[in-house]
C-alpha cells in the first residue's frame, strides 16, 4: 500500500529489515521520550513479542525503512483477545512527512480486519509529537498514569491513549 500524501509504501515487516528497525528503535530510546526501555531488544526478542500479523514498515522508494509499527497483546485472557498495545517509531530524518500517520492508519486497518476492537498505548506527556499524531489518528486520551515507572532513576508519567474500533461492536 502506498500512502499518496507521504510518498512512502507501507508493507509487512520482514526479518531482512531487522537492522534498520532496531536502529530506529534505538534512536527512539536514545531520545529519552519514546519508551521506558534503555536499549532496543535483540531481533529475536522483538520477533517473539510482536504479533506477526500486525507488524508494518514504512519504506521510501529505495526500500529504506523510515518507520515501523507493531502490536503486542495486553493479556492472554480471552476477554482481552481484541485489545492490543501498539508502538510506532519513525526515523528522525523522516519525521514531519506523514510517515507516522500512514503507519498508524495501516495498522488500524490491519487490526480492525482481524477483529481487534481496542488499540492502546502509553505515551510520555513530554512526547507532544506522538500525542498529536495519535489524536490525528483517532485516539483519545483515557488519562494519565502518574509516576508509573522509573526511567533513568526518575519517576515518569504516562498518558494512556486508546482507539476503539467504530465498526466492531
């Protein structure tokens, strides 16, 4: 799928892109406002954790990975089978071009087609760009989880956002 406004192609994520995906992940880690993680995982750990059917990359015309999106289940309890937590990361050089919105739009189409009714995420309140992106993609703020975790020795809040499918009832 090509996102006309961005000129990028959204495609399923593959292991041949692992180095680029993990580099983008690490760049987000290094910036300090993307995740509680202190280092990107190994490809093996990443691969095991993310649901295979909902892992996407944004590619430029040269097949360079500009960003990625993926989901993990929030619980193994059957009542939560339609609820996932997602991540979306965009290379700093590709930001401001609609890559994140193209990824989220494709991810939401993928999850809805699979019967997933809620996609959620926790975002640091300092990550204004991510909060804005999620609002544009139809996510709503549920609330703030105050001092939910320590990051580099400092307590951090997380804004919980979710998007409920308008078609799955």
